[in-house]
C-alpha cells in the first residue's frame, strides 16, 4: 500500500525479493513458536538444556530482522506492503501464545500448579487482547479509517517484556523456584501491559472513527 507522502519509484525486483524475504522471516515465527510450544510442553520440566531458550531468542530476533529487511525494500521502491505489516503482527501473536502454552503445560506436568495457572491465565489474557485488537483494526479498515499497524511504544514495551520472560521460562534457570516465580510474575505483568496498550490503541481508533462517522465499529 502506497503512503500518501511517498512517491513510488520504478519497479525494483530486488525490493520485491526483500519484501518476500521479510514475509518469510515473519512466517518462520509461527512455525518456530508452534514447534517450541510442543517441545517445551512435552519435555520433562525444568528444561535440562538451553536450546529452547536460545531458539526462543533467535525466533524473537526475527521480529527485528523482518522489519529491517522490509524497510530496505521500501527505501528501494517507495512502497510498503500492507500484507507484510499485518502478517508481522499476527505472527508475533501466534509465536508468543504458542510458547506461553508450552511453558504452562510444562509447569503443570511438573506439579507447579500455581505457576502453571498464572502463566496459562496470562496467555489467555494476552490472546484475548490480541484477538480483540485485531478485530477492531479490521472493523476500522472496513469503515475506511486509516489503521497504523506499526507497533507504538506501549506495544513495543509489552512485547519486549513478554519475550524476556519467555526466554527465562524456557531455560534451565526455571529450576530455581524464586526465578520461576519471578519470571512468572513478569509474564503476568506483561499481560497487564498488553491490556493497557490494547485499550490505548482502540481508543485511538475510536477517535479516528469519530472524524469519519460514515460507519461504526
């Protein structure tokens, strides 16, 4: 989708390849998240190796990498992919939710009912928030309201906290009960941040809709 203030440049096949590469990086988070969730959930807990934590960090890094590659494509041809922005958002959500589900199952399997319950509840809140925000964004677009799919600072803080907590919860550090409880508490705090950033975003959409009352969310 072309930005109003950006003049399109001549077709650049390299930019197209870069954009496809960015989308592939985004999609890798879905595959990685589901795989990690299954592996962590089926492993004896606490984890006896660092590979799940390293893999979580690696897949999380693709969130920065795909954005960087997409920006390089935009610099070459002046275009931005609407599909790319949406798929980046959705794959982030799928990745986080899958890993949280795996960690929660692992805690339950190890009879850490309190931690497992808190993690599962946090994941449910985060998933519900993401579904709600995505639905409101879709309805806003249907009402011809310009939707900024890029993450704002509350959302960036929320994502950073979630990924930091997940990196710890997928590591052998969770063998220590104090670390387990601390990481679980941080994850629960990230759920609160998720709700806060979601409310802020929806309010922004509502304000834009009031300026364009031809339809309703």
